[in-house]
């Protein structure tokens, strides 16, 4: 059986918001490249959102409703970025341990 740290956490959830994992020996396969692309998009969107939030915080005219909306968007972006960081950390730990075996 494959150990959990050998699986890649994918940047999307399954039914019931359960995590999805990829088991593959090919880091350049279709699913790996798709996950890389989605992660890059999520990180880019989080970066753009941070700029938007900074501007809203500096603007005295930003309404409470606008701030609530931004807070919801930030929550989603943080969830995505956390998942990417977790996935990459697991991949890094797996690649480090496999390299030290040689």
C-alpha cells in the first residue's frame, strides 16, 4: 500500500470537501501538469486579491459589505494557498527522503 506522504495532495476537493490525492511515478504526466497549472492559477489569484484588499483597506470609502466580501474571498484564497503549501511540502519531504536513500 502507498504511504500518504508518497501521494500528491491535489489543488481541488472531492465530494464532501474531502481531499483528493494523486499517485503517480510521472511528475510530468497529464494530471501532475494539470495540478501544477491550477496551483499556479490559485497562487496568482491570491496575489491579485492581496493587492485588492490592500487598496480597500487604504480606502476610507470601502463599505462593510465590500470588506465582508473581500474577507470571504481571502478565506477561500488562503484555503487554496494552504493546500498548495501542504502539497508542495509533502512533495519536498518525499523527494528529500528519496534522495537521501542513495
